[in-house]
C-alpha cells in the first residue's frame, strides 16, 4: 500500500494539527475543574489527554495558552494551586462539556452556566461534577513547557470516583459500555465506545505453540 509522506517541519501548525487530530483517534476527553487562588471555579475540556502510568497513577494534559501568550484559566489555576479534577465525559454530558469549552471571561463560572451540580473535592479544592461517570482528583506532579504557548501538565491521581452502578466492587471491573464515554475525532466529530471487540495477547510460549500448530497444518496439506 502506498503512503503519503508529510514533513512536519514544512507544515504550518494548523496543518500539523489537522493531520494529528484526524489520525490519532479517538482521543479521550478530560473535562477538568479547577479553582483560582481567589476561589473562582472553572471548567474546561481538553482532548490532548491520557493516562501515562499506573504506579504512580499519572495523567497528562496538553494545554495551549491564549493567543496573547497568557495561560488559559485551567492552566493558570493548576499552576497556582497545584490541584485539578479530571472528569470522563459520557454521551449525556456532551452539551454541558461543550459549554465548558467556550472561551468565557476569567470571572465566569462555566459550571453554573452549564447547570452542572458539583460537590467539594475530598483531596483537592476543585469541585467534582456529580453527573460525570468517573472523576480523578489530581495533584500537580510536574509541568513540561513545550513552547511559550503550550504546556503539558502531569498530575498524580490521589482519589478516583466511579458511579456505583458502573463498577464491580470485588473485581474492580468497569462496565465500559455502560460508562458510554465519548472520544474526540477530527474536525467537529465525536465518537462513542459502543462497538468493541476482544483480543488477548498470548504469552511467548502460547504464540510459538500456535505457530508450530499452523506450520504443521500447512505441511499436512
């Protein structure tokens, strides 16, 4: 199969962005709540996000600054307080999540405008959105300044909340269909995690045994 090669050094940031978001899909969405030093709550959604490791549990969020070079409210609040809460957005939360993506002024409470009920955090000052199927209270672990206009935030998960009906208390199995998480695609598109299939990675021994069995079947033919 033929491929088209793109030299990222020759592309504009917009062109790189378009190619990346159209191919790295679906991307999980972090609906993040923070509180400013003045106590003003804030909420914003980010799709340059993922979990990086489990021991310790570390989440990474890429945040672009404002056109004037100042940090967005989410980044500014995290840098000032060292705390934030990541929420997983399900399909039922899409409208409110989009409201939280609007570039409101610093003193605007997106949570109130979106009609999202919250409860105080247990290990952080940032509020937790009750309607979210899962939430992670994080303490700032490290920031990685990529450019003067972008920063990667690494947060260590201190406490996790999952809607009771979604998790088995004994096995810790999460019902991934019922959680109905949405993912970000290219352009203005989103996806739902409703079409799934299972593959179990074999051990080396299992793989080699299957290869021998396949070779034997071919030799018999």
